[in-house]
């Protein structure tokens, strides 16, 4: 089990970052950016990250 966690740690970390920021990056490449219902909500979430 420990070996599996170490092998996929980068992917688990990427998912945790996606949950916080809305941007999914693996190996330095942006794979997906979460879209929000309206631009104002997106702006508010971005400002809260800083």
C-alpha cells in the first residue's frame, strides 16, 4: 500500500491543489481549469486565494 501512495503522490497532490485553486496541473501542464457559473463568482474566488 505504501508503494502505491508514493507512486501516485504527485497525482493526489494535484487533486488537492485543484480542490483549492480550481486548476488541475500535472507535470507542470495545466490540464483543466474549473469554470464557474458567472464571472463575478470566479473573480471573488480568485481574490480569496491571494
